[in-house]
């Protein structure tokens, strides 16, 4: 069963907002509330309930008098196919994708509209920030996920046309871009990066709109955050399998960080001087993160929590990357063995 649609508006909107959700009704409530407050209101909202056990349909119903809403319940397939499902049922000229754990500033759509009229983007993305209502841990995660000192430094941020890779927590594409690419190919893990690569290969005009930011809540606990960033590391390797040359030396940095951390103990057995040097280098790196976090947030608690957040992020991404890389090598060896056997 493809899903149950509720309510459709008469005239086609300028934008169609696509939101896949899985067991997160409270987050949907916050996101819809921020959509109500938009100064530019020519958009519809499609909620794709991806086989949730805890549904958000009652939350959605409470906003029907304030937003153009469509609600679909569908079998679980992952965020990539769910977004494609939304694209196929959307009526707007442009499709805008958000994660369910985001909130928007009131000027978001007006900012996008102004940039589209000035630049004629085929697709775009924007950055994420921490909201003052987020917990200190969530603000620390938001900082490390956007910092040039961590894996945030390898997230596409270039303003140069063609080099920016929009991320699915805050990205938009034209109907034409969807028709040319077919939307997302991956169901999970780096599905946005893979689509961004194909949009670039298709010659589409893709850019960053720095002022079109969202407040991205991230995961509530460090173990959940670890799982998320580990999947990011796995996803980068999967992108490399699909598109040769898309795993670069910068993407190895978290894995090398993790291996260097592991090497501290045997270093102590080999040479205490070498061990002390390693500890000093790690201490300098983490101190730089804490200092920059305080400079960015002016919050000492967030700055202190940025240290474990950075460690979780680097180790999580690095271990996910290495596991997927080893799995890829094993699969390749197995394929070669069968061919020569």
C-alpha cells in the first residue's frame, strides 16, 4: 500500500517541503511550528511517516488550519526512498528537504526565494546552527558537526558553484533536477552526498545559501550521536564504491585520528617520550577545539562538552569508515576469488 493522503490544497505552491519521519512526533511538532512562523508562505508540507510505530498524524492534524499539509503513512524504506515518494506526490516548483529534528528561522523561505531569483539555482543547501533552547550537549554536537577542526571541515561548504554538496537536513532542488537525477539512490547513509555528486555530474547549478540556515537538534545523547556519525563514515565509503575518486585523503582523517589514539598505549611500552609526545599533541588538538567552541558559543559548558563531542564524532566516523572499508575489501577479494576459481 503506497500510503494514505490527507487533504490537498487547490493551487500549486512555489515550494514543497518534504519531511520523512520515523517515531519522532515531538520533533515534527517543533518543525511544523517553525513553518507556521515563516514570513514567506507559498509552500506545502508533505509528512512521510516511514512505517513508524509512534505516529505523528495527530500532531499533523493540529496544524491543518495553519499549513497546506499532506500526510502519508507508508511501509518503512529509509529516508532516501521516502523523500522520493514525497517528490512524486509534491506539486511545487521546488522541493525542500529537512530532517525531522530541524527548526527554521522565520526568514528561511524568504531567504531562499531571494537567492533563487538572484542565482537561478537548480539545487541548493544551507548550513545548520544550534538553537539557544538546545541542551548544552546538543549545542556541543552542533558545534563539532560544523567545525573545521573536526569532520565538519570535510562537509561541503564552498560557495563555488558546482563544488558544494547539499546535505539532506537542509537542501532543495528543482523539479527539473529531480527529473534528471531520479532523486535519491541510497536508502540510508550518505544518500544526500551521492545525489549531490550526480547533480554535479549532470551539470546542474548547485550552490550554498549561507543565510538559509536551520537549527539542527542532532541526537540527544553521545551514544546516539556515535551511532549517527559511524553511519556517516560508512556512507562515505559506500559513496566511494558508487563513484570512483570520491573518497579523498581528507575523509581518512577521522580514521587516522582513531588509529593514532589506539597507538598511544603501545607507544608507552616502546618509548615513554613517544607516548608523552602523543598525549601532548592530542591535548593541544582538544584544547584548540574547546577554545574555538567557547569563541563561537560564549558558553563554557558547551565548550567543555565539545571535547567529548569531538572525540565521539572522530572515533565514531573513523570506526564506521574503517569497518566499511574492510567490508569492501573483503567483498572485493571474495568476488575476485570466485572469478579466478
